[in-house]
């Protein structure tokens, strides 16, 4: 196989289409370029849609309306556009909001105190804070930034795919088609709006820069590669970035090995490229050294990969039929059926989706028919590039969909052992886009060529058809099991039509022509756009501006009362992680938290933890009252409206029913005692049309004054036990005397049928609190319990206990430790047992200051995850920051008045600043003084 099988004139020569008796004239070529450019522009704009002009928001915050407290105002039966995008809502945007607050306040935020016990922020590359593709999040309103960022990303992906293919010698039209194919390929669609797609958009940039470096063979020629490598590493998803770098490195090796010249020239080129990668690593040290430091403290064992952890082979059918296994948008995804995981290998829709389009597949097949042919005219592709496109596609396909021993060998390397191989799809689909563009170029050229062998074309086409048939058969079988065959047929219609039209156009290309080129050349870009739009447009949410992180009454309550302490939310109440957006400290979040902090959260949660990066607390009173939460400064426990803690006391037995009409009420006398909730029996569903109907409960004193009240939506509510939570009020607590409970249906119409006793009075039950140390203080949308036993986030410990065993530390904290005692890992200065007065002028962010007036020596305890990267000073003198209470930190303070200062100042960050600064200087030197004659055609 030779790289001259399909060739184009390199850009430096100014050529576009090869000369032949069928080559279109200049006017036709220009019209064809305009046609494809127009299709590409329209496809990009229509894919994003109304958010580009500010009418809607290109972000899935409609998901919030499925969780409390936002769901209290949602329509019954509400379903978000795409329920698959939760992490972007719970982690991605809140992190950006927090970073943006810091930047707009005039500093680069290194630390955020809000998620978990606090985590590094600007020192890590997770969100792409230092990448150019993330710029819209800093300079535009956050609600508009996702649309602008997606536009910038798509322009980058399409533009640099075009530039890369042009450097390979393809014509302008074919290169534009390659960009059109890649920009809405499966990975780039389903991972929106995560950083993964921005990394994916930089893959063409990386390959273009690699080709420039190999072709120019000079110090200045590798500058684009340095910049591209640094950008892709800083974009926010290091695993995919390193996958791409490995692929680009193999491309460079292939090109160098196939290039003409001496071995010394090849070694020089290899050294230049290697130096470029090293220099780029130096530039990103500012974030990657702290990243490496943090990774050592994380428990990532749950991500361990095995050779069997790959995408099922059957899922290759999504290359042509994206919804062959259903879709989360339609609520019928069934791609996970009958696939047994052997490691961290999720089989969710966005992890298996491989769409490239049926039209593109036909173009790839046509490119395969050119394998083994010797063109009589035209210019060569750069040596090695044609082989790389085919062999690279084949190798990535085997790794992604087959796994086995080859994947097992790669998994001996750290980057492959902890990262799901399915994410390599971004590189795979980029290579396929290049092959499809080559097929499109062959259609334009339509040269007479000398056949050398049919073996390779038949092998490639045969394997492709076999895999496609296997995937279709399995999709048909699984669709039958879940009664989705009609759905599969409907979603196969356009791909089959596109495949048929493209195949027919290819078959009759010599007979059906327009302006000197086959008609299929004009039609194929339109079919590619139609396929990609029908795939991408329904998948991407376009939500109301009012749904973009609305501030509910619950958030307002917490913002007024939480102060510097924390909240703990059970399950999906407050949607863990979103609290960072609102500037609220939470004991759990969607983030990589310190493993010691996770140990304490697990202990508080009864010894179970669902996911380390997205833990969910159980809605149990034992969790809400855990002594561990005292140590973590949890002032409020937040629960869904149905989780009213306490003992349910029935006042009567139901024997009949009673109708409660809209705008009417029923009153019943009950004992005067502490009440957290009123329970009624709903016998039939609310039959009115008022979507905002609520069932309300009020407690009235003898004069009719309202002592407390609460309500819950009834539109769409199920029959059975229906509890209405009530903020606690100052009652006698002894059951002496009575108060009245009034139940009312606040609606414009309709009625409810409630359980009643023999006298026709509603049968009520009361939820009365036990001696649990909780007080229900808020009930609108969520329940907020105030915890009486909470300890201050910054507190004084007059005594210390040394416990070296981490497991024993957690055990003691779960049992309960005296508020004036701190547990240390190792012995420190002796505490006096005397108290102190504290004043905290600055208790947040990456710097904390505390004024201490101590009657004797003791420990100032900080209930934050500050054991790594933090430094302490007492009166300006460096002091030890002792690991304390398993996950926290403490500073010894002697008797007297002192100022204690803590600052997040990780050594890895400071070292990274130095290395990055020096590396940038070297890069600037290469730009300004880097010599070397420009060899555009070198290595071709």
C-alpha cells in the first residue's frame, strides 16, 4: 500500500483539483466551495439554534426541575429534554461560576471552600480555566456562555480539520466535508456541554500542528505543536488529551519513518517533536504538578480497567444509526442490556455513541476501493499519512470495541489503566472523518487508475459489512425484547435513505454529473448535514432563561442563615454540587474530594457511600444526627418534602371518605404538642386542572392565629399516605390542651377524596419529633432541619488526643468526641485544658485569618479539608498545620493574644509557576529567534 493512492496538490502549490478531462472549471469549483461552506455554516448555526441569539439557554438546567426544591414549581409529569447531562449541571457550571466570581473580584482563585470540605480550583485542569475555548465563560453572561463556547468549539473543530486535510493535500471541498463530518460526530455531540468536546475540538489542531512540525523540520516549525499540546492538556479532560497525544505521537512516528532523507534527518525531526512535547509539558506544569499532587490523595481504584472493559462490538452500528439502541431523550435507551461489565466501563448512551453518518460510511467504503490502486495523475499525500489513517482507524476500533490482549497490554500503563477506552472514540471518529474526506476527494478526481490488488479493498469492505450486519442483528434482537422495533425502523429510515442515495450516486457517478463533477458531490454534503442535524438537534437542550439556576426560597433561607458553616443534603435534594453555584458550603458535592473527607462522609452515612465523586446521603434521622456531621460543621440537614423525621401518631382509624373541594377547608382539634407534620390519607387523585394546586395544613391557636403552616403540591400526586411538613413552633410539648389543624385545598377547581372516620371527620396522623436534636425550620420545597449539636467550623480545642490508626479515628468520631477535644494523628504540643476567645475577620477562600485570645495553650481546629497544600503562621511565624479529626487541620496556639493565618499555597503550584514561566520564555524565544528555512514539502 502506497501513500500515493489518493493525492492532492499541497496548499503551498496553490492547486485545488487535479487536472483531468473531467475536472470542473474554475467557476464550478468556486460554486462547490460556496455550497459546502454554506451547508457547514447553516449546520453549525441550526445545531445550536435559538441560544445563539439569546432566546434560549444552551444548557440543561431544566434538569433541576426534577429535584427538590425546584420540582415544587414544575408541571406534573415534567421531563427534561435530556436527562443524561446531570454532571454538567451539578459540577461543570457551578465550578465555572465559582471561578468566575473569583476572577471578577480581582484574583485568580486557587481554592474553593464550597464543595465537600473545600477543594483546589484554579490549580487543576478539570474545567479548562486556562484554555482559549473556555473564554466565553469569563467574558459573557453565564447563561449565554455555553452557546458561544459551543460555536467557538465547532468553528475550531471544523476549521482545523479543514486545515489538517489541506496539509495532507486534499482539495478545499473535500477538506470542508471532513470538517462537516467531524463537527457533529457522535463524541462531539453526546459529550456537549462537558469539557470532553472541547478537547475533541482540539484534536484536529493537534494533528495539524504535528503535520506542520514534521513538514517544516525546524525549531520555529514546532511552535504550533507546542501551543496545540499545551492547549489540549489545559482544556479540562486530561485523559482524552493524553489519548490524543499518544495518537498524534504515533502519527509523527509514522510520518518520520516514511519520510525521505537520512537517518540523522529523521532523528533531528524526532528530537524537535519530542522537545516540543517536553516544552508543552513545562508550560502546563502550573496546573499539572498540582494535579499530580492531588491525584496521590484520591481513591481512584473504582476506575480500574480490564481487557473486557470496552464498548460492545454491536454498538458500532451507531456509526450509521445513532439511535439504534434508543435514546435518553426519548426515554427508551436499552443499549446496556446483556452486557456484563468487568471494570469501570459504563454502557450509557454517551459512552457508546459513535455516530459518523451513513453518507460518511459510503464515502469511506469508496475510499477503501482506492486501496491498492496506482494513480496516473495528481500528487501524493504526505508519506505515511494515508497508511496512518487506515491503520490508526483499525487499531482504535479494535481497542474500543473488541478489547482483549492488545487492550490489556496498554492497560499496564497508568493512563490506560484508569481511563475508559471508550473515550478514544474522539480520535477514532476524527480519523474516520479524514477517510470519508479522502473518499469524497476521490469522487471529485474520478481518475482512471491502474488496479494492483483487490485484496485490501475487499478485506476492508468485508469486515465493515460483517460488523454492520452483526450490529443491526443485535439491535433488532434487543429492540424486540423491549418492544422498540418500530422505533428502530423509524430511526433507521434517514440513514438507509442517505446510504442508498449516496451509494447510487457513487455507482452512477460517471453518468449523472453537474458542472463537471458527479451529482453525488453536490448531494452528499446535504445528506451529511441532514443526518447530523437530526441526531444533534434533539439531543441538545435549549432551556428557558428562567430555568438557569433559579434561586428558590430554600436557597434564600440558607444564604441568610448558613454563614460560614455547612449543610448536608440527602439524596438529590438541592442536587449536590449546585450549592457551589449559590455560594453555599455543602458536606457533599459532585467533585473529587479528599479520601479522608470521604471516609468521614461514609461514616456519617451509616458506613455506605454510593459514589466517591457524587456521594448521596441517606434520608435517615441517624444520618442527620450523626456526631460526624457535628465535627464537619453541618448546621442544616436538607431533605425531600416527604422525609419528615419523627414518630407518626394516628388520631383515628379511617372507615369512610370525605370530599375536600377547591377553596374549602376542614378543621380538626388535635393535642397541643410539638408537631413536624400532618398526615392525611388521599383516596383519589386530584381531579382538577390547576397545575399549581396544593394541599395545605395550618395549626391554629384558640384565637385562630396561625402558629405554623405548610403545603405540598397535589397535582399529579399519588394516592395513599400524604404528609405535609410543618416548621416547628413553640408548643407546650406535653399534649396538654388542644390546637386546631386546618386542611385546605388551594386550587382554582377540582377536589380531593380524603380518608375519614365514622363521624365524617378527616383521619389525621401527627408526626411528632423525638429527642433527636433537630428542629424543622423550613418546609417550602425542601425540609431544612437545624442541628443543635453543630460545632463551629473554626473552633477551639483545649485538649488533644493522639490516635495513630485512621480507622480508629473514624470510629471515635462516629461515636462522638467532646466538643473541646481534637484528635491528632501524632503528638503535638500539650494543650492546657483552658478556653479561648476567637474572632474570625476572614474565614473563607484560600486565606483564613483568626484572632485568638487564649487563656492557655490549645489547638485552633479548622473543619475544612486542608491537610494538603495549606500552610499556617502564628503571628507571622510559620507553624505546623497538624492533621486533625482524620480529615481536618489544627494549629497549636500558645496562651495570649495571637493572629493565626492559613493560606492555600501548594508547593506544586509554586514550582509549576516557575517551570511554566521559564517554558513560556523559551517558547517566545523560538517564535522570535527560531531560525530554520521553511520546508513546507519536506517529508512528502
